[in-house]
C-alpha cells in the first residue's frame, strides 16, 4: 500500500501562494534584468547597507515612506477624478454628484483622495516633528530641512486649492475666508488676492485658477522638491543616527543590506496603511454640502481645518498681525532653525537628552494652560478698543497684544533658563514644542469650540445656521 502523500506544510503553502501572485515565469536573463532594474530604483533612494538599529519602527515611524505612498495615491486617484470633472461652477457640483451615483467606484475614489490629502498634512507635520526631535536638520542636512519646509507649504497649498473644487457651500465659504486673509497684507495683499481669485470674490475664474494650480503647478513643484529631497537624503548618507548607534563609533552595531531587510519593512508598512485607507474610504464619505450659494453665508463661516489656527488668531489679534506677521515669523523661525541650533553632539537622539524629554512635557502642559487662559481672557475680559478708543486698531489690537505676547515669551525663556538650567539647545526645544502645542490648541478651539458668530461654545452646543 502506497504511503499517504504528506500534506504540504504551512511554509510551503505560503511559498506557493506568493509564487501564484507573483509575475509570470520569465527566462532567467529577463528575470535578472527585471530584478536589476528594481534593485537600482531601490538603491537609488537608499544606501546599499544601513545600520541595523535604524530598522526600529520607533525611530522614524515610517513617516517619510507613508508621505510618499500618500502622494502616489493622490496622483492616481486625482488623475481618475480629473477625467470626470469640469472646472465650471454650473457643472462642477453636478460632476461630484455624478461620481457618487453614475461612475463605478467614483465615490470611493473621491473618498480615498479626500482622506489621503488630509492625512498627508498630518503625516508631513509629524515627519517635521520627528526630524526636529532627532536633530536631523543640522550641519549638511540644513538644506534638506529647508526643502522640507517648502514642501509642507506646498502640501497646504495643494489641499487649499483642492478644497474649492467640489463647489459646495463648505468649500465656497472656506475659500472666501481663507483668501480674505491675504487682503490684509499691505500694498501687495489686495493684488495677490484678486489675482488668485480672478476678481474681487470667489467666482468661476477662481475655480479655474484653483483647478489649474491643483492639477499642474503645485504637483509639479511638489514632485520636483520630493526628488531633490530624496537625493539629499541619499547624498547625506541616509538616516541621521547617534554616535552610539553608528557602526563607525560602535562596533556592536552591524550593517545590514537594504534589500531585503529595509524594503521588506517598507512594503509591510505600505500594505498596512493601504488597508487602513481603503477601509476608511469605504466607510466614511468625504464631506459634501449643498451647491455653493454666494447669497447665503453659513454661520459660522470657517476656513479649512488646517488654517483654523490662523483664523482663531484673527479673533484675538489685528488681521495683519494674526494672519500675516505671525505666520511669517513662524516660517522664518523654522527656516533659520538649523543655523542657530547647530550643536551636533546630540544628533539622532530623541529630545536630545532625558532632561529634554521632561522639558518637552513641561512645554506641552505650559502651552495648554497659558494658551487657554489667554483665549478665555481675550474673549471675555480684554477689550483693547474700549480701553484705547482713539488709537489705530493696528496698534491697539495688533502691536500692543503682540508685544505683550513676545514679552511673556521672553520672561518664560528666562524662567526656563533659571529654573531648569537649560542651555540654548534645550530652550529651543522647549519653545518649539510650546509654539506647536499652542497652534494645536488654537486649531482645536477653532474646530470644536467656535459656534455662531464665532463665539465660544461647548462642542455639544455646536450648530451651523
């Protein structure tokens, strides 16, 4: 009696499964050439070997790779949506409705595009935080940090221009509020705003301008900077690591080949996030209100969520100060950061040191308390117009409050230096965390705690009229 054929093991089953999903069998020479092409592409972006310690998820969290994946998703879904969209007010909204009802998977792809675009903002900001917290912007990497800042601004611009394209009430009035901030820029503000809008207000010309920027100029600029960004990372030797994790200084740390160790992890990470995004897009529809109506303004009319921190500032400071000067100062601060925070001893170490971790936590707590107190005080108690009725509003509502805020920051800096014996590097860390935490507070308040007439309310009282 013949022996029973043994059942295949789990590993042999998985091997056959992957082979079945793989490319068709090719002659050896063709397979070798294909693999060589793939390997060259991968090794064009990564060093041939990397320190084994950099494979930890907790070091980079895969944020750069996730941002790249999201850009690819947005490019593919955006191309499909472009084929089913007409940038004219009388047709744009109908095309969006047609995507939901008449185009196979149209609504699903629009959802995927929308949520990927919003997630890209979050991921790029988190990536910027990771680079800052590991001091990976110093020395020769300063240029790449600057490139990253401009890419963040372009991502915001890409989301902002795409926000108008559905031509619904939410988009129309959000863009009206957002572009209105530009008009407060002296001399050149009004011309820039009118050029962007194609006239004095949001109109058909605005839709065409935003559509052109969204599908051509901004994406081309993002792809160009991404290429330069990848090239700089490769030229600078890959990820920034500390000396204790660098094989050149620590013989206990070994190098491993990028293929397959790093590539396998990147593939797993990409598949996980693809699954999450596909699941989310299938269940959660992208927002769509009624068709845009310039005659009916929602109450409150809010900017897109990523600009609500700036809109919140406009309620407490003169528009020129809150909407133009403060954002410019923040961007300049970020651009100059590598040049006055140049100590390279703690490069590659999260939060620089153990004391840096404590200072970061203290900065978050301090920011939550101080920013909340300031918002409430300015809402209910501070009234600069009443106290200084004959003064220009730029002075009473702008320069004086800004001067008091800067004075408070200087006092806080002296306290951090005195109480915690913090050096320059630790103080920069403290204020970076403090300012970003304040921006988060302003954004959260703008999203959840502003109701009709932009008055403070509790979230469960929120209604839009």
